[in-house]
């Protein structure tokens, strides 16, 4: 069986889309459409962006999804990625490899460091 597209694989496989160790509630964020995001790969800045760059706002995404499905407290919604995704690099394609270390940060949400556990 062939998985379709990078976006499906990028967030859906076991060990992908790490979260936690806690969730931030909506009352802790003044404006979800104005958060800075950064991602480093092995110490090199790969992505920087702001939630204001999103194609659809957080409110639009929640509104659309809640029209289609029942959302419960604590549900996670994957909404996309900042500019400069590795597979879209024009100068040099970059894919994650086993033992690569990712350090990601979103303003108001916190920082997380992950080590890639295997090649795909």
C-alpha cells in the first residue's frame, strides 16, 4: 500500500506529530493569529513564521471542522506548517533522517525537542 502525499505522512504515522507534555488552553493565548513559530534542524534554523500567515484562521478551521464532526475538549487539530518545508526546498531537498534532532518553539505555547527515531 502506498501512503498518499507528504502531508498525510508528515503528521499521521506512529511517533509523528509529537505533542505535550501539556496543552495550552485558549484563555492563555491573547491572539492565536499572532504567534511566532521557529524550527531548527540539528541547530540550523529551517523554518520561521507567524500564525498570521495561515491560509485559514484558527477560528475558520474550528468552524469548518465543527460543522463536519463533533469536536471534544482536548482534541488536537493539525493546521499546517510555516514556510520552508524541507521537501519544498528549491536549492536542496531536505528530509528528516534517523537521529536528526528537531527543536521547535511557538510563542506562548512552549518549546519541544525531538529526535527522529528511524528513517522513512
